[in-house]
């Protein structure tokens, strides 16, 4: 046997041994057209982050120009996730648990406002819908009304109307009248009347008065709580939307004011409705 034949025989023996080892280890045997070589199938490393620790096996066999592709790793997309699995980053925006959760804690931002909860009658509010504004917005409007009142409250009105006696009074005196008398004067002398029209300011003053028991309008001595509340509510209301008991209940609930008795609710509703109708008639 020549040296070349012996070398070829040894090469074949090595190849057969490698093939047997490959079968045992589950590794492919890659053949190249130029010579016989053992290609090494490459596997990628373990996945990280959202990929599991499986292999993706995208490598080509080495040692030949057209080697067979290595086996793709299994479990690359279904391996166990790494990192802290209590975070909401991997759970999506609807995740409701864990330490980094998108679900707001009770009583914090994201909760339903009081006017969105049950207990408020289904009633059309019109301009009174501004009661749903944040508390600081309503409080600011109240403060602006009080600031303007320094001049407005002492304004002397000379009220004239065809066929009616001429009246002289300050704006503070007008707001000190019972709601029905306030309504009568507003309807009769509407073009000459000076009053607070802004729904936000009226509701802010209403909230302030009911919450503290004292009106912030200097010079005003309310005929009663119901009268002044009725004046504020009727002035804030939409002219064309009737004020009912449900309207009063809704506003008190939205503004988080103490609950009223049925009698108190009915009285305030009647006073506010009288003021609303007077403004509607006077406005024409």
C-alpha cells in the first residue's frame, strides 16, 4: 500500500468516526465539494430580555462553499422571560398588578370624578355643566367675583321702566332681597340691572356660601340661605332649561355640598326657577 493510499484510508476512517460521533451528538455532517471536511454548525447564544434562553441557530456551516444550514435553536421565542416579571412593561397597558402598574391606586389620579358616579340624577344642566370643572377653577372664579364685587356691590342702580316707578338701590341691596322679589325686579327693569351673570362665578359663590355659611359678598344680608342660593343657581342656569329638584340635587352632589332635605331641595328649586324665568322674560 502506497503512502497516498494509506493517507486516504486514514482520512476515510476519521470521516466515518466523525460521522458516527455526529449522529450520537445530534450534529449535522457537512460535506464540501472540494475535499472532505467536517463543517461545524454554529448556534447562537442564549436569548436575553424578552427572548428565552433557547438558540436561534442561524449560522452556516464552515469549511465549504455550500454547506448545509445548521439546526435552528428551539424555544428562542418561548423561553422564560428574564428580569423582573412584576413590572407592567411586559404586561401591556391593561396590566393591573405589580409594582410598576398602570392601574391607579384608589383615591389617586385616574379615579372617576364624583359627577361620574352613581347618585346624580339624569338631568340636563346646560350652563350648569361647568360645575364639573376642577375645584380650583371654580374657586378661582369665586375669588374673581368677590374681587369685582368691591366695586359692583356698591354700584347705585337707577331702575326705570315704562309704566313702572323708578327705583334706586345698590347691587348689594338687590342681592339681599328674597329670591322672588329679586326675580320681579330683574324681569321688570332688566335693561338697567347690574348682576353677576357668569355661571362659574355664580356656582363658585354658591359653593363658598353653602360651605362656610357666610356670603363673601360684602354688603349683602341674605333673606335666607335658600333665597341667596336660589339667586346664584337661577343666575348660573341656562335661560331655557327648567330648574327642578333633580337639578338642585345634581349640583349639590357635583360640588360635594351637604345633602339637602326634600323640603330644602324643593324650596331652592322653586326660588332658582323664579330667577331663571325672570331672566328669560327680561332678556326677551
